C-alpha cells in the first residue's frame, strides 16, 4: 500500500476552493436548466402546432359528420329533437376530451425536474462540506 503525505492547508485556502467549486457547480446547474427548459419548450411548440393542424382538419370533417347524423336522426325524430340529441352528445364527448387534454398538460408540466433534483443534491452536498 502506498502512503500519501497529508498536507495541512490553511482554512482560507479550503474556503477559497469550496467557493470556486460552488461557483462552478452553480454555472453547470444553470446550463443544465437552460438546456432542459429549451428542450421542453421546443417539444411543446412542435406538439402544439401538430395538434392545431390536426384539430382543424378534424373540425371540418366532424362538421360534415354532425350534419349527417342530424339528417339521419331526422328520419326517425323531429328535426329539432335530432339536432338537440346530436348537440348533447357532442358537448359531452368534447368536454371529456378537453378535460383529458388538460389533465395530461397539467401532469407533464414545464418544471425542469432533473435540475430541481440536482440542485437539492447540491445543496445537501454543500451543507456536508461546511460541517
């Protein structure tokens, strides 16, 4: 086994090293946060554009389907009742879909989870270094 000579360093040097290490750590954490937020924002923008384009096409097609459903029901029921039934079904289904989308959006969030966890670890490490 090799023995290493232990060198006594002044307390001021140790604090200077600790300060420099903390400064470097904070810069690295900020870079991680920027990268993570940028990634989330770019995906959010692309996903939103795709949803809007798809929703527009679905809306036009769905209008034709609604008209068809009202006309088909009007052969069995009065026009006003067939329109009312189709409207109620559309409102129910639309509300459920919107609620599901809201829940998914809320659960995904935009908080950089990795950065927050890393900052907590860094704070714990800094506390241990100061003991």
